[in-house]
C-alpha cells in the first residue's frame, strides 16, 4: 500500500529546463549591448582591445552556447526535445536579431534567405547539431560513471557529428569555402535578381 503512494519523480518544468538558455541569451544580450556601447570610448587602443575581447566572447557565446546549455539541461533531467530546444534558443535569438537587422535594407524573403542559408548562419545552426552530439556523448559518459549500464555512444550522436563534419567540409574546407559561398550566391541570384 505504501509503495504506490510514494511520489514519482516529476519531469522538469519548461521554465526549469529553459533557465540555462535564458541565462545564455541574457549573457549574449549583455555582450551585444556592451559591444554597441564601446563606440563611446575615445582612446583607440583601449577601444580596439575591448572590442576584440568582446567580439571573441560574442562569437563563443553564440557559436558554442550548446556546449554549456545542453549538459546543464541534461543533468537537470530535461527530455531530449527540451535539451535541443534549450541549446537552440541562443542561435535562434541570433537569427532573429540578424533578420531584423537585414530586413531594414532588403525584402522579407531576402532577409529570410540571409538568416537561413548564408555561410555564417548555417555554421551556427548546423554546428549546434555536432556540438549537441558531442555533448550527448560526454553527458552519457559522465552519467554512466555515476550509474552503470548506460551506453555512451549512440547512433544519433554519431550521425549528428558526421553530419556536421560533412557540412563543415563542404562549407569551409572544400575549395577553401569559396565553392560553397559561390553556390549560395548563385542560389541567391537565381531567386532574387
């Protein structure tokens, strides 16, 4: 009688699972605002130094946020879907910001193309797939140390990593990235010019 009255562990709420993503977005916004405010510094050497540091931190925060967000949500007990959503929160916020910035000068369709299909945007969006695959294996490895019997390497993680490596090869390595960039320009040209 007492066994069925025990409280069952509850799945984490969306708020609890998304808190790491909200913190990452907050840090990114703070870095973005700081970068914009650096223009008021009159000392050129100080400006260049601070702007370079801030820019590097911005790139790391947007490009590699899932390295931090995914493990935190994993160990908070979030479902796979919630972990992926939390990991993509910052890259999606970045894409929305870029859409707003670009749509001031071009049509909505061109802005959507820019946000979804240019090299930088694709590197951010597809790069997260590989980072999530790596983070999943690291988290499984860490949790398997704590509890025996959980497989560390799984097909989904391997596929995600291979997909990202293949994309990186075609986007950055093959032809020095020029082939991919030219292909994107030709698609843009055929659609909008």
